C-alpha cells in the first residue's frame, strides 16, 4: 500500500509543473489537472483500510503514514473538495483575480492539498506536526490573493495564531510524550506514561486542544473570520478540509491513539482533568452562533457558523464512545460538503453581484431562487434538520451526550442549533416569502461555478440517502 499512498500524497505536487501553463495554455493545464485529480480520487477510494504504519526514512527524518478508517474517508473528502475547488476556480479566477495571480493561486491550492493529505494520513505526532506547519505556510499566501491592507492583516493574524499555538502548545506536547517514553505513533495500545500520570495526561490534553488552533476554540478562533478576505474558493477550502477539518481529524487521531477512548472518557468525566473542554466548546459554539446571527457579512456569517460546528465535533470526539466518534466523523463529512457549497453560493453574490451584505443579498434573493434553495438545504443540513445529511451526525452526538450524562454539552448543542436557524432563515424568507421583489439586473453565472455548486449539493444529498449503509460500514472499524 505504501507506493499507492505515497503517490496519492505527492500527486498534487505534479500539478505545480503545469501552473506555468495556466495563462498561456489554460486548456492544457485543465486537462492535466483533471487527470491528476481523477487519478487521486481512484487511488484514495482503492486504498485498503488498515492500522499498519508505513515509514519513509530520509535518514535525518522519518515520516510515518497510515490509512485507517479516519484517514480513508478524510482522504476521499479532500480529493472531492479539491475537484470542486478547481472546477469553481476555473471561472472564478477569470472574474475576480488579476491575471498575474492565477498561476500562484493554483500553485498554492495544490501545495495546500499536498499538506492536507500528508496531515490526514499521518501515523505519528511528528509527521502530523510537520505537515501541520507546512499547511499553515501554504495556505497563508492564498489569503492575500486579493492584495490589500485587510488581507495582509488577516494573513499576519492567521500565521501568528497557528504558528504561535503550534510552537507554544502542540510542539511541547509532542516532545513531552516522545522524551518521557510514551507512544508518539498512532497505535491501538495502552500508553503507560499517560495512564500512570493523570495530571500529566490532563496537561497534555490541554496542550493538544489549544495547540491545534484549526479547531477554533476560544480564544484562538479569530483567524477564521479574518480569513474571509480570501477568495471564495479559498474560503471554501479552508472551511471544508484544508484548515479546520484537518484539525478535527488530528484531534480525533490523538484522542483514539495517543490517549485511548477509555482513558479520555475517564479524563473528561471530571471537570478539572478534561471535562472543562465541553464547557469551553459549548461557550465557543453559542458565542459564535450569536455572532453569526448578528453579523451582516455573509462570508463572516458562514465563518462563525463553522466555529460552532467545530466545537460540536470536538465535543463528540471528547465523549469518545463509538457512537459519538461515528457522529463526529459523519458531521465532519456532511459539514464539509454543505459548507463548501454555501461559500460557493456566497461567491455568486460577491463576484457576480459585488456584495457580501445580507440586506443587499435579500433584495437579490427572489431572483435567484434555485441558489437560495440550495442555501436552505445546506444550511438546514448543518443545523441538523431531521432526514437531512447533517442531522445524523448530530443525532449520534446528542444520544451519546445523553447516555454519558454530559448534559451541558447537549444543552449547548441544542441552543447553538436553534440560533443557527435565525441566521439562515432571513435569506430563505427573502427569496420565497417576499411579496414584492426589487427590480435588479439578472447576471449570468459561469457554467463551472454552477456545476461545482450542483455537484456538491448532489454529493450531500447522496450522503443523506445512503447514510445507513455509511454508518453500518463505520461500525466495523470504530
């Protein structure tokens, strides 16, 4: 499996060779890109699921990878989002980016996908840390594709937050585990160093929670709303896999392999040893939902919504029962698909109609009923409306919170989900329940932008249809 896995991780780098052809020979670049992404999708689906660790030894450095159940589905999700991003960006870059920025845009998208795959398939803490740092560095230039004082400030905040927390919290946690003789590899075995020292385990849990700031818990959440200055395909990528969900998968693997689910259950059953995480995540989720309700910038509204959902995912992971972890993984996937579509629709308003203001969008909405219907579907799915793809993960987490007596986490999830309704409904109301619509000039939406939105929506619908098969398959491994 090592050759296939290595090829999959390295394939995005091949696209770098063709970025020089983006401006002069766009058709050639597109053909190569489609071939690379198509091959990546085939390889990611065909990889066997296993907890076996594969080592690439550079002498001075050993990189370790695996394709466990979490990496398997995350890898497929990354490639799908990569495909949608490139499809959407085909038209978006022509409308919104300067010609001399286009090759740089595609270059850093591919580098970010490379680092995301490396992080997702990482089999030990050192490999995870290295690709986490690479991902931070590769995403940063994408934030400043629209060069301005605001984008430069957003980039500084992004780098300072992620590098700062990685150096101050994540790296010390890795070093402590490594030098105390603990297990730095992602193996299903008891970590005696942590089991014999609960105060140390509690400290390490704190360091990991704050060290992976991609999970956006307070107070390290601000970077994500600032980064909405980035182009819409970048925002969609950040909110689906390349930033936030890579953090969710990282913390999931740390919980399962480094601590062990039974030990995490023990730690989080007491407030001071780990139970505080549920309150931190709950406060983060409700605060972010409230900010999303009140803010009028549609991209920032969606960004605050992401913060809420990440906290629910974190809570599910920390409950650490098989049902809760299954729910968290399902929500990672459904939220990624739905959120990427929401940012693509926001891109229609921002790029075609030149507005991000909710009140102005409300005037346009009655003329774009199809796209607002898609917003309604994706928004309702993320909220957890029954029978929609996003509801199943939340249902599993709610059941787990009730069974394990984590009632505070349950109340926070229910409260945040109710507030979520308040910031999705006004856009839907404007489109379908407004008596008189203001006259506006209807503008043409490029084909590839429309296709990426429709494909993303179809994939989310299919996930909802086949969710029972999906859940049964996960139960075999979790």
